[in-house]
C-alpha cells in the first residue's frame, strides 16, 4: 500500500532550511516517509548533487522544497522541470507559474497553506495535495492554529490534506487524523535526528525546552518566525518596544539561523515549534519516524 | 454514567463574560453538558438570583466561573463557600486561597490553565480537573495552541483534562480525545445559542467570519484578547503602531465588549475563537451540544 506521494507512510518530513540535506532526507525516505530537501542557498549544480546523494542512498520517493521567496527559484524551477523528482513542496508563495509543468513531467506538487482561502486557490490550481500548517510550527508561520486550520481546510476541500504543526509522535498523528488529515508533516522533531547537520548545542536547547519555550519574532516586519526564546529574541523584542525601524530589526535577525545551526545559541535564531517541549532525545531519523507510525 | 463533574456528557460550556447567564447555563446543563455562569459584574445578590434561576430551570449540575482578576472576587468567593454550587471554574489566576474551602463544601474546582507549568501547580494544589485552553480560543488567551498544549498537559499530569480552543462539533471532540483529553470546553460555539443574550449583529458577524477572521489585541498591554477583526481592532493596531501609550490603548478597549454585545459591531470587541469560521447558524443550546456529542 502506498500513499498519494508514493510512500509507504503518509508522513512528510518538513523542509528544514539549510538542514534537510541528503543524509536526513534519504534516511526519512528509507524509513517509509517522504524526506524533503531544503533548497535554501542551492544552485542547480548543488541541488543536482544533493538529489544524486539521496538517490544513491535510497530508491524510495523523496521531495524537494521550494521556498518561493528565495532568489534562486528562477534557476531551480527550470532545473526541476528538466530533471524531474518525485515530489515538490512549495511554501511562501503560489506555484501557479510552474505547477502544471512539474506535473507534466510526473512530479507531484504539494502546497503548504495557512488558510482555507489559500487552500481553495491551490485546489483551483490543481495541486496534488495540501499541507495545512498551524502557527505552532517552527520557522515562518501564519496565524491559524493546527487544531482550527486542519478541520476547516479538510471540511472545505476534497484534496488530501497533511497536517503540520505540533506533531512529533503517534498522539499527534492520531489527532491529525481525527481533524480529517490523511497524514502529517513534521519538522521540529527531525531537528533531533542524528542525520541532521546541526550543532549539538541547538539540539540540547530543544531537549531543554518546555511547552512555552518558543516566541514569535518578526510580526512587526510581516515575517513571523517561531523560534526558541534566547538572548537574541530578547534583544529583538527590546528593540521593537523601543521603536527600532525595520532595518535595525533585520540587522538583528539576518543570518541568525546560520549562527544557531553553527552552535551560537545566544545570538542565533533556533527555529522550533511548540512541540519542542515534548522532545527528549537525539535519535535516528528512522526512530523518529517510528515514534509517529509504529 | 456520569463524568467527574457529575454531568452526562464531558462537555463544559466555557464562561462567556456578561453572556453566559441563567437561560444559556440551564439549557446547556439540561442538555447534558455543564453550563457555567459568568460572574463578571455580579454581586452576591445578583449571583444568588442567577443560581436560583438555573436551579428553577434544571436539576442538573452547573458551574460558576471565577475570573480571578475581577474586583468582585472578594465578595463572591465567601458567598460560594456559604452557598455551595456543584462546580467552580477558575481563570486568570490561582484558586490557591480558596480551593480547599470550596472542595470542603462539596464543590468541584476546575482550573483553566495555559501551560504545563501552571497545570503542575494546579495538580499540587489539588484541583479536581483542568481545562487546557489553547490560544485559538476567543477572549483572553495565552500563547500555546490547543494541539500543542493538550497533548503536553495530558502527558505531564494525571488529572482529567478538558481541551478548549477550536472545538465546536464532533470533529473537535474526537481530536481533543486523541490528544488525551477526557472532554472539551467550548465557548465560541455557544455565542450562537438562541439562549445567549447577544445582539443579532454580533451573531451575524460570527456566521460571516472565516478561519482567519480573528485578530489578537492587547499583546502590548500584557492582556491578549482574541476577537473578530473590525474597525475597532484596526484603530487599535494603528494606535499601537503609532506608539500610543497604554492609557490610550486602554481607552480604545475599555467597555468595548459591552458595546459588541449591544450590537455595535464597529466599535465593540466581538470576542471569538478561530473556530468561528466553522459556525453557520444560530441554534438552540441543545442542538449545539448535540453537534459535539450526538
């Protein structure tokens, strides 16, 4: 039995900017889920290398995520039409300009959406499936919560819907299914995978986090990002309260994900969802998959 | 079969400030749930009249909500110890000073909590049950979402947990149970009860709302409130962006719930949860209960 995505399990590994590279992606796909490559900062050449590495490690389906506000999209989209992959997930924009072209070469297109309105637009566009992502997710977020969003999207559209936000184990999977989802997308849980190229200090901060350990920066900038509270986020909120302008706020945040990944847990942005409070240990990607689908 | 609260159904009607008066409360309790009286602006005399009206209408258990930041608590708490009711729910504070005294006269104490940390404090205090309330709820909210909060609270404590936030029908109930809750608290759904003394214009705004129709005011004031977006909330956010001080922001919001209830949908605060997007009609309290527990 396979899912709409060709995988054994209805589980998508959420793309992790700079982190979901070939080792994690191939391990998730080999375990039965859909590993999804990040394309942040990639060129067609480096993307080709990442895809080749996944294919060398597993014959299972995988995906490539397109963050549509990234400047490299104009180069990567034509490359993916020329060199098809099983699945493309899209976020932070509409795949309108290239959805049909990808589907014509056999690629499933899965759109990450934050509202019923955008879900309906994606249905009209003809995408293959949706990820309804709640604002408890780590990284860039909307305003609707998983519990509210998923049940309203599944009631409104006929496409397969994967729930995202707050899911790290079988409890989350069962609740997502009760809300009408066919499966889940999970991101934060895979930050603790052994295969993820992340500093141990970032992973330890995730393990230490409780249910209220995250905050949302960037609301004033129109770019809300959920991450672990730390000295950087305290400095950000202090600057915001002092009336700092957008340039000053961006100066605090720009490049800060890279700092966190490198282990600077005081000055980096440690993207994480609210479910971080439930995470207790570093484990193999396979074990993380099995915690959701035993 | 009865629940921990003595009701037939594991359903608590969330207290609605100024709105959950005797007609709604008695109708919910008669339908098998736990109707809960608001005490906002009540004195012992007017609370006694409300309780008498509920008892005249039904012999089923009901509750009284104590918003612990309200100035009338010093008068109402001694009254409820002298004149016991089946259930008291508490919010916006700790029932530490009076929990044991209420339980000694046979009252079940149910604490509404926003985090695992507060849940653990309530367990130590010996309350009878918890309501874990997500930030998709209407009115005063915390930061954790229903999906994230409920599964983390139920994993952390042994008390019965009712889930609140995003629940208006049987889909929400099943998902809450999957997250480990024994039942639910629902507030926004009962704004559309025929028995609720609310202006038709407010109810029509709820029916017209979609899944992203709510906003959160008061974050800068430390008093986050979820309500339907309208000209008042636009004015509030404009003032906040202009650097208005707390007094100016309070001047916009103070008394605004009363204006909404009276039908001023432009200048009132129409408290509502994100689940408003799923509500389609005014109905009897009994029908609303049956939509959750058929």
